[in-house]
C-alpha cells in the first residue's frame, strides 16, 4: 500500500555500494527510515540534495507490515532551503539539530505539533543572519523541551536558586539526586526561557557562555530522554559560535 509521507530529513547513512538509508521525521508516521539509491548519477545527486539535514520533502512510500526500512518514490521538495544550503554556518546548525533530533525522536510516535514546529523553524533559520544564527540552536532546543513535555518550571525561578535538572525546577537548596546547576549556572536556564525569534539577535553571548548553555540543554535532555552520546556536529557548532 502506497501513502504520501511529509518528511523532515535527519540523517543519511551509506548502507552498501548501491544503497543509503535515510532517517526522517514524518508528519504521518513519526520516525521513519527508507532506502535510497546511492551513487553519483543524476538521480542519486538529486535525492541527496532533497534529503540534506532538515530538508522538508515528500514522497510516496510503500508501506509493508513488518518492514522497518521503507521504499519511497516520487521524491520532491516541499520547501526550498536556499538560505541554509548556501550558508556554511546555517548548514552547521542544521546538521547539529538534525543529529540531535535523530537521537531524540528515534522511538517517537507521530506528533503533528512537533512536526509543524520543526518545519516552521527551518523556515525561520533560512531567513536569519549574524548573531541570530549563532543563537538559533539554543532557542530551538529550549522550545523543543516544551513540546516534549520537559520545559523547566519558570514559576519556581529566583535569582539565587539552583536548578534541579531532574525535577526541572529551581530550588533553594541543591537536590539530593546530584543533578543540579549552581545559582550562577541556573540563571542561564532562565535566559534561555526568554529567547524568542524576535530577540535572539539581541542577546549577546560569548562563545564560552553559548557552549555552556548548549552543553546544559543536551545534559538536561539526556537525563529525561536518554543518553544522546557524542555528536560530531556538536564540535563544529562549538568552534563556529
């Protein structure tokens, strides 16, 4: 049975000399993987361009019970990501976020709200520049915690409180679980909660601050969703920004 899937590309892995496996987040079925011809021919190059990290595309998928890897035909772009594809900094951000999403969503079910957020975020990244691009992944990952039901409870924030990483809240004293941030570090979480697409170009952060925030969010997600493990794209983002 064939069905149309609307997808956001996450990762492509070479499976053999003739095949690659593309993982994606689909609006209809959640996390999916499908086989794609590899090689250097015209069609193979076209498909690779359409399935670059965070590219939004659609196609007809042959759904067969018991098959984890699907086959897709009539692949076409749903959106044009010229801004990302032509900007090395934006492409690095897209690679990092796609790799993070691939690990976070691997066992997830369909969530149209989450799919819409990611697709709309790709549109936003296409149009950003300068400091906004450097801060974009911080805004994205923090907003992702809300959509996954993990957003910190900002109602408990106070300037001198520490942050309980497991409880997702600020506390007057360090929690016994050992997973917490000091008051100085916890203020960064509050800063993240205030980021919007309107103000991310206005927030001035040093590379050290930005990297500390990135590490903190990934640690928070790892605690609540499962260990993300080392990511090659993270090193590139840390060097760039």
